[in-house]
C-alpha cells in the first residue's frame, strides 16, 4: 500500500486526536483548571449541595436568600440570569451593567465582549442601573438604604468584582447570599472573581460558608455568616 494512503482509523486519528485534541491548547488548559477546581472542592466544600444544571442552582440559591433587603445583579448582559432571579425573587431586582461589555481582556475574550446592542427584555420587577459599576453604585447606595440580601456577581473580571465588594461590603448582612458566576473551573480562575472575594474576606474578617456549587460550570454560592464591617444598611 502506498505510504500516502491511510486507513480510515489512521485518518480519524490524525484529524480528531492529533489535530483537534493533541494540538489544541484549550483542552489541557481546561483540564488543568478542572483538576485545580476538584482539589479546591474537596478541600473546601465537601458537603455543600451540588448542581448539574445552572437554572436549578440559581433557583436554589434565590430561595436560600430569604432575608429582607436588596437583590442585586452585577453583569446583566443578555439578561438570562436576571430573568431567572426576577421570576423567583418576589421583590425588585436591580441589575447593574454598562451594556458595553467587559472593560478589560478576560479569559481569552477581548475588551467589549458581551456588549449588547439593545437592553434585554426582563420582568417588570427588574430595574437597570446603567453605567460602569464605580459610577452607578455610589448614587444607588445613597438612594437605597437597605442591606443586601442577595448578590449575583456575574462580571467576570477581578477589577469589577473588587469594585463591588469595596462598595457593598458594609451592606452585606449576615445571612446574605452571594452567587458567583465565574468562581472556578476555567483557566486562571484564581485571578478573577475568586481572588477579589478572597481578598475581601481577608481584609474585612467576613466569615462565610459554601451553600451550593456547580459540577458542570463555574458557579459557586456562599452565605455570609459574620461581617465585622456590616453597617446595618
Ligand atoms: C458575562 S456578561 C453577564 C451575563 C449575564 N448575567 C447573562 O446571564 O446573560 C458580563 C457583563 O458584565 C458587564 N461588566 C463587567 N464589568 C463591568 C463594570 N465594571 N461595569 C459595568 N458593567 C460591567 C459587561 O458589560 C457584561 O455585560
């Protein structure tokens, strides 16, 4: 048989294993991230409920956030998660976003990724605070004196998450629930939402527990147990 003629199995091996698996960096970057995530889960959240489906995790977490107070989402984008939250919250949900997309590179995405041409359709109990977080949060907090009951962090970036916790840390009441959309299980997860939250915990002395996590995605939820910098709203 001439050298250039390949059997079907050789062809498939070259096309799918060598080309699409062997030389694709994303596969191993993601497998490394998964391994680091598994180690983290085993060490830090062995008994928390886990979820395979994203909407079920969000529903569970929203039901856990039963205290009076503000329901906030940072990173509205196409509005998928705020529609789920709005449907179960039983109160107003405030969604913060510039709708211009992420202001920095993140996880292989360019500046402006997730930008929206028009505002997403949402239930009547969802209100938008449009602009960069550092511009919209101060005025919002002046107008709304309540503590935070539920916080959804879905802005991807370290810097944006730092802005959120710097501003809202004193409003996070014990019992508040925080859901992160990109906490772990992607390359360099330790540098983004996770890092900003852990730094906030270190600085504030906040105590928290893990109350739910995704085994198929990047989502993790915590409940705030003690907050020495809580000002009462
Ligand atoms: C991944 S998207 C959110 C997805 C959304 N929760 C959904 O379910 O469709 C991230 C969003 O965060 C917003 N964002 C990130 N950093 C921001 C900042 N500092 N100020 C305002 N918006 C920001 C981006 O504009 C983008 O829409």
